[in-house]
C-alpha cells in the first residue's frame, strides 16, 4: 500500500466525533493486543463489524488489518453505519467503501442477518464496536445476529473487547421475552453491567442463539479494566451520544423516546435536555432542527421547547425521577405522555414499568418490583465475568 493511501485511510476514519484526546486510565483495549488476534486472521477471509469507534490507538482497525496483510472481504454496517454518521433508525444501505473498495453489507433494518452466500465466503468475523451498557443500545442486537450467522456457517467469531462506561451498574427490569425486539433481545436488565465480550459469552453459554454450541468464539480481553472504573470514551459511539454526560444519562432518558417530549435530538446537546412546547417542565428553552447525520427529522422540529437543562445533572446508573416528574406534569395538564406505549414496553422489556407509572406509583415502589430478578441475574452472569467487579 502506498504511503499516501495509508495516510488517506487514517484521516478518513478519524473524521467522526471525538469526545476527548485519550481514554481514561491505563487500559489496553482488546483491539490493541495485536499479538492475540492477528495470528487468528492470517490467511483467512475476514469480515468486520465496525464503526467509527473501532480505533486501535490512532488508527482504525481496518487500516491496521490492511497494513498487516489481512484479507478483509466485507464491512458489516450496524445502526448509524460504518462511519457512525447515520441518524437513529435511518436506513443503512449496502455499498462499497469509497476509500478501500471493500464491500459494505448492512446489518440494520431489514438486513439484520447477512446473505448466506456472503457468510459462506468468510472464515472469521471480528466484532469491534464500543457499547454503552444499556440493553436498548442496538449494537449488541447486531452482535447477536452476527453470532448466530457465524454459528450456522462455521465462521470463527472474535470480539475485541472494550470497557463498558456504565459497567459499574446493574439495574432495571429484566426483559420479559414476550416484549423481545431489536431494542431488547436478551433477558437482561436495562443496565446489564457486561462488556460486549462478556455478553457474547453469555449469549453462547445460555443458548440464546441457534446452534450456540457450534459457535467458535474468542474474546480478546481488555487489560487493566475493572468494572468500578470511570471510563471516558475517546470517540462518540453514535451521533446522539456526543459526550460522557449524554452516555451517563442515556439509560435514564431513553424512555422519553416513547413520550411526547423531545430529548434534544436536533440540537447540540441530545440526551442532555428535555422539553415540550405545551407542557413546561422548566424555563430552559431549545429548538430542535433537522441535522442530516444525527437527527434528520427530530421530534417537535422547529418548535421552541421549554424544559430542563441536564448538562449539570449528576444522575448515575438508572434513575426514574425525571421520567416520573414529567409524567406527573403531563397528567396534571390532562396531556398524553406515552405517545408510543408499545415502544415504551419494548424499551422497558415489560409493560409493568409503564403501567406502574400510569398508576402513579413511587420510584421506590417501582424499583422494588425488579429486585428479585436482579439477584437471579447477578448469579446467572458469574460464569461469564472477565473483569474484577462489585457484583
């Protein structure tokens, strides 16, 4: 490869949204442990499940593999695309990477499972995407389908593990499989406390995919990581989680997606403010506008919204207080809060949370309903834990 082309590739993959110059602590990511996985890829036909977070130090994983003479046959594109510049829910198209000529295969939308012929052409699939530790963050759903396809076709599946920025928390209702969907595939809590590597082991070990016993699974661990650590993501994991505050608030605020309120999509601070044009939760104002890469058609677009600025909020883990207060204000004004109740139930993994909110139960009463399931879950995950934790 020419020096010019190599530099071009690096610049191309560095374009997306950087949060900070370096990640927290002295952590060595799975992708940085080249000696652990390059030998597994030599002389193999490789598929990559990657996006803009798939960085190995200052280079994208694709660049690293190319310069090490690994034959990358296809890039699998999850929600938000290979570059991370597609909006939430936006259609992801098949195509060709203009910088490398490598095929791009969508695994989001109608194409959750790759074509049979494509899987038959591969020896190995490498998954290297930064997760945020919430059940409804769909990269783990894409991993589920890719693991299942790999098990069916005898393709080795390798996870280059990364820290979970919300990994110190296990909380929320455990998903009832009657409410299974792409925003909730597994019987795990909203905050599941696992890295993608640990979750992959659990998906295989618990038989949550077809032919699980046939899957050849390798996890390349992150060195120096412990679950209690605060981990600042060096690159935004998706367009509407632009910084550490949004990532921290995401588990608590995502339920607002099923409500009449805006979460700040179409502004500079998504998942850091909430508002509505009729019901005023506060004096803070903002106006959602269309943003092609992050929010093509944001909720309440063009309206001046009144609500709360949460950029200084100290919420950690899963809190229901903001949600309950907003619901109470809507109820007081005889306005409908849950405009998409079925979607709320999919996000929660149960209808019990929505029904309890509508019945005006307190947060303490609601939280008590899932404690027994969390105790069972904490026992279930023990064989799959790879890192020191306080569970």
